């Protein structure tokens, strides 16, 4: 049985661990979902919200828990929604679980790793067994720009400085967008970043910056900085050097945008591919094979929740940037990335691979705590 089964059971201590029983039975042996009114199906049930990072591990955790506190009242039958953290592999553990092991009946939601659409498109990690095109996409909570930032003590004060001096940058694991983007900055934009990889989660990278182990963080959304670590911004503890997205964040008008940073015209399709990938910000999905009426009910519940004044008030209190995208729109972006032209994907694949001389693993390998 995979090691994360015990981890999930430990998190769910005191409750029946349905995952262990599920994994003991081949997936194909599971009975098909029966036709049943959506409200009757969900009444009295619990829905798991699978989170691809550790508890307290940054934006994924805070956004997923925020949604979990509100979406249940908008799902027919008003099921209880319970967060379950499943960290590992840059979000790969959680995505594989959704694809291969979770019940295919709409009782599992997940916040999926932002970088995994690119991972699948480029075939980067053999351990990634999911096909994201088969997921039933419920919606996107935020397409906040990814920010490359350094701690205020770093001598690098602009991206041009990062091109002219070696700057140590902390990232998580292979398959994570933090490592992919940091390598991209070196390979396409000419930066001289030393990529220190293997931190379990973004929170661990933040701690490493504060301890002086690294000068900066490979990437984090601006929304996450504002919601999880607002004092970093308010007290000017970080210096944003670059932002990645389709458009500049209004709060960062003077921070250069990746799409504007190409060194030649041939770079533009690659920059646009990466920028589009970032639009997959905080995506929510349910399992392949979920009956269409339940998928539609979950999509309506998502759309209603993100426009609910009570939800919006709490999001504002948490400084969580909400820029919703429908499930259909999200599904199309993910399909466009995965099915991009082969020659473009080959260029991107090379561009996001860190060079050996640019990398260094943290002492002792990945630390305890998740992703």
C-alpha cells in the first residue's frame, strides 16, 4: 500500500479510513455510480477536499480550506466538506490519487498543482500517472500572477541584477512550478540563479529565506503573499523581480512581466506558453468518471460560492485574491497546453530543465512535512 495511505489515515484519525479499503479493491471492481437525484446523493455525506500541500503550507492550503468552509451549503444536499492534506512530489501524489484511487462519484474535490498541466504536456515526470484532460474541472479560484522575489537583504534588486550575479533561489521538488520557472529564467532570460531544491513546501522556502539559507523564492503567487504572508509585502521584506501571467498585476506596475522579457522574437511563443500555464492558478477538480449531473451541480456550487457575499467577505479578510474562472474555461486552457504543437513543447521542455551546474539539493534531502 502506498506510504501516503497511512498519512491520510493519520490525518483522519478517529474517522473511518475509506481510502485504505478502497485501495484494497481493484478500481475496475468498483460498482458504477447509480442514477440518483443529486440532492439525495449528497444529503448526509462528507466530501473530501484533497489539498496537494501540507497543512499550513501556503496558498494551496489556505485557498482550499477557504472554499471548503463555504461550498458545502451550495451543493445540493449540503454535504460536509472536509480538508485532507496529501502533500508530495510537487502535487503529483494528490493528482495520482484523484486519477487512480479516489471514488468516482463526486465525493472528492481537489486543489490541483498549478504546474502539472505543463508536466503532463511535456512528459517530465514518469511518476505522474494522471491525464488532466480526464479530470472534471470545477473552476479556478485565482489566476494571480506568479512572482519571482528575493528577500530584502539580497544584493539583487532587479531582474537585471539576477542576470549579472549568482543569486541563490529556493524551490520545491521536480514537477513543481517553482523549479520549472526558476530554470526557465536561467535558460531563456539569461539569469544566473543557483537553484536550491528539495524544500517540502513554499512555507519552508520562506523560512529558508528568513534564515539566510537562500536569497529568494523561485515562485509564489502574489495572492498567496497577500493572504498567507502579508507582512512580507507591508514591511517590504521581499523584493519582486519578475511577474508571470497574461497581464501585469495592478499592484505591481513597475515589476517586469515575463511576456515582455524575451531576448529575441523566437522567444515569444515560449513566453506565451508559460504565461498561459500560470493562468491555471488555484484549480479545483473532481474525479474522472463522476456522473455529469454531479459535475454540473459542483460547478454551479463553485460559481455560486465565489460570488457569495459571505465567501467574498471572508476572502477579503484573509487577503485572498479571487478571480474566478469557470470549469469549462479551465478545462479548455488545460487541454490547449497539453495539446500544444510538438515543436513548441520541445522548446519549452528544454527551457524548463535545470542544468546540473545550476542546482544544489538541500542538505539531507527533502525535509519532513510534505511537498
